[in-house]
C-alpha cells in the first residue's frame, strides 16, 4: 500500500491500509498536539506500513520510533496526554499489546475516573487484530473482549476504507482513550473514500450501521467478519433468503438500537466474530437482545466465532475462523425452531 | 524532543534553590515533625476504622520527604508512589484535604475517590500517588517528554520504591529517558524492604543506583535520614535533569512500621526494630539542630504542639466532611458522552420490566 501513489484530494479508491495512513496524515495536519509513537512507526513506516512516509513529512518529533517496550510506550503516552498531547500508539500485533495491558487497564482506563474528571487521556492505541494471515498466536488474536470489558476504554473497529479513514481521525479527536482495532487481514481491501469530505460529515464514531437491508435474519459482525457477512448474504440470496447485515463498528460502547430494530422485524439473529465465543462480545449481545426483543425472537440467538482454544496452528486457522459455511449453518439453525 | 543521536541540550537555567540556610534547616524539621504527627494520627484513625482499605505511612521517611520537596521548584512535577501522604503535605496540599482523602470524604484531595494511594492535585503539580508498583514510572517519563516538547525549565521527579527497580517498566522508562535526554529525576526511596522481602533477597545488584549505569545515566546514593543530604542531592540531580541529563537518585532510610498499617512486620527481628527506632531520623535531626544551637527544648515543644494541633484539626475536618454521594458512581468513567449509558445503580435490574410487563 505504501507504493500506491494517491492524489490527496477527491474521491479515491483506497485500501484500508492507505485510508488509515491518510487518516493519520490528516490528524497530524489538523492538530500539532497529535503524535504517533511505536516500534518502527517512523523510518520503517510500521510493520504493516500504516505510518509509511509520515515521519519523513512530519519529523522525528511527531512520529517517534520508540524502543521495543510496549508498557513504556503506552505509559509514556499517558504522561504526554496528561500534559495536553494526543498520542497515537501503534502496537505491532494484537498479542503484542499484552505487555502494555497493565498500563492500559490500570492507568489509561482509570485515570479520568480516579481524578474525578480532572485528567482526560486522549490516547489512541492502534492494534492490528484478527487472523487469516497464516500466522499463529500473538499475531492473529482478537483481544477486543479484554478491552471492551474494561470501563474507561472505548473500543472501535473499522471494516471499510471509508470508515478507516474517518474513524481513525474521530478516534484521535476523542477525549477518551480509544482502542482502535484494525482488521489486519483486510488491510488490502479497496473501497471509495472522499478525501475532501470533512470529518464532521462522517457518521458518529460509536454508532453501528445496517449496511445491507434484509427481511429474514439479522446477522451482526464487525471488523474482519464484515466480508464474511457480505459473502454469506450473497450466497443466502441465491437460496432465496434475505439477510440483514449490521456492522457494529463500536464494541464499547455498544450501539444495539439498530440491532433491536432489525431483530424485531426479522425475528432471528446471528452474531459473528473471530474472538472466541466463550464469554465473548456475542454473549453480551445475545443477552441484551434476548432481554429487549424476547417477544420478537423466533429462535435463540446463534453465535459464530473462534473456539475456546488459543489461536491454533496456521494450517488450522481456516477451521477456527468464521466463514461462509459456518455463518449460513447458523442462519439455517435459526429457521429450525 | 532530541533524537537519539543528538547531544544533550544546554542547561536552560541554573538551579534556583539556594543551599540550605538556617531557616531552611529549621523548616526541614517542622516538615518532618508534621509528617510524623500526621502519619501517627492516620494510623490511629485507621485503627478506629475511620480510614479503610490500605494505608502506607511515611514513618521513617520524613527526612527524605522534607529534603526532596524543598529542592523542587513550584513548577516541577512530582509523581509519587502509594506511600505518598508526606509528599502531598510537603508539596503544599492542606493537611485537612490530605486527611479527608484518607477518610474517603468529598473534601479530600481527590474528592474521596483516591484514598490513601491515589491523591492527585494539579495546582501543586502533584501528579498522583499510584496504587500499583511502578505504575507511575512510564507516566512520569511521558510528562518529562511533554516538557521537552513544550520547552521550559520544569523537571519531573518520579518517586519509586526499591522493589520497583525489578519491574520491566522501570527499565523501559530509564532507557527512554536516557535515550531522549528527558528532564526527569527518578528517586528510589530504598527502605530496605519490598513488603517483607529485603533488597538483598530481591535485587541481584542491591546498590540500586548502580542500575543507572546500564543507561549511561548519572546516579548517586544518599543518606535518606539526612534532609540536607537529600536536599543537596536532589538539587544536583535536578540541575542535570534540566540540562537534559536524567538522573537516578537512591535515598536510603528505614521503614519504622510495617508495609502498611495492617502489617505487623513479623519478618523483622526485635533487634532490627530496636535499631531502627534508635536511628529515628526525626529524633536524630532534632539532636543535630539542638547541638548546632538552632533548636531549643522550648522550640522543639512548640513545633511539636503546632504539628499536633494541625493534624488534630485535619482529622476533625475530615470527620465532618461528607461522604461521596452514590449518585456520583457513574460520573467520570468517560470524558465524552457514552451512547446508551445505562447508569444503573447496584441492585437495579439490567433491563427494567415495564409496569404492564410487556416490552414496547
């Protein structure tokens, strides 16, 4: 994506990776207090090249190459934020965020509450997450439950280039800490982004979105599973079934009103994510939908996700990750009641 | 921020604190006695169940508190540990606000939400106690980086205990500070014990200040029972830090009581406890000033009476300050609005059933 020469104006076909790169560029341009920091984010441009070229254009003081020290990176970012900066930290991989977990959960999430609102920490933690890249544990994990479970953090994840471009800018502007999860297996997916559109024209950061209307069954996903949802809906349509698809976009806070509205019409719900289903986001969603839409449900809420194991061997990951077959199977089950 | 290859910056200004004069020597004593009486009063309030949770006292650390705090400029930032009451007082936070915080009351430094371990006061640039070992070390490093960005002559002083020198974040932070020439002084308050584990049992290099060598950082060890020695050492360290040379200072003092108020310190022998009491820094410093003609018996009694009256008033103030209201439970979890924020109080149903029993 680094080699893609994109005019920085007008409507462009961009990959998610390039959209993130341009979104971060805009954030750096818009506010001199914005800093990027992380391992290899500067000269190398990041392990996935998301920050490619930014140090060259904004300097070593705005785009910092830090030592290999996740706890130190996040802790230092907190200190910077306490004094008015808006740091954006890159964790190279999902599993690499765990060495910083102490700082994220014990300091970043709690400081505003602890200080009774006197300290705000506008820190963004960017984490490429999810599997499907032929790698193993540490490099393919879905840590969203840990972060979404922690009050004080907000957790969002884009699934399209347009969302990537705007959501990363909105996250930087948010006065709360935001864990920004990037579906790394989708970095190269392309879509149109209007680079002239102001951030204010984008949808709210913490809103979910129905992105395909349907009548028979609601299917909810986010991040890397949005593509799976699309494929599932196409295949279901061939069988004469109309799926309504929802992209959650935000995992904390959850915006479930559009899901309730949808389920009240379709009577069926399937929730899809790569994270293990055991106590995962789908468990919370199922509980809330059951409470809110009990009289509308034609079947129990079905869940498709990772199994209750560590992330498996790379040659087995296709069995671990939700795919078209498993989603359609779950849809079928909602019709079996 | 200088890049990793750039030279340290020029000193931005000379140290502003003069060498301790007689007035300062007496001020150290007043400060030490105030901390001593305050902590004794806090321990009593704890046993009276006025203070809950955990409560770590600065008893035995008074000389370090007094010397360190006096060496800071008002614009410097101080990050503390969970053993921070004395530093909060010495930084200029009113004793009644510190005591009220211990009592968990709304007039406390943190509105009753911080308690013993999480005091925070932006006005005095007291950037918090931290309830987890070493949590503050990377944060202080970041605050120093912010000073570097903004420009200006402030510095950060980051307190930590001897046990903290064994956690990863300590090393990550010192490396960053040295690499980026940050205006920060890390002060290891070495009281010889991490809870009940001695420094020698826990640290392969028990001369903790020597760890700075791994980062080509200046360092020193100083007698933490001598306020003037601490004062001078912190001034020297701060001068270096303001010139872009971070510093690791180790102060050595005793911990007269247990790790926290509830710790009977049974791991310490009777002889060890007796030796600690005999080396009591407050008493030793009084003898020293007395010998120098700066303190008289009358003045000792007067200072003691002043401190006792101050902490009694602080305890009375704390006693009469209101508890936080339960309606504030949900405040400040986030800085920005949270869609669908439920704000349910404990015991309220997750999804209230409408009066007619039928959801909309």
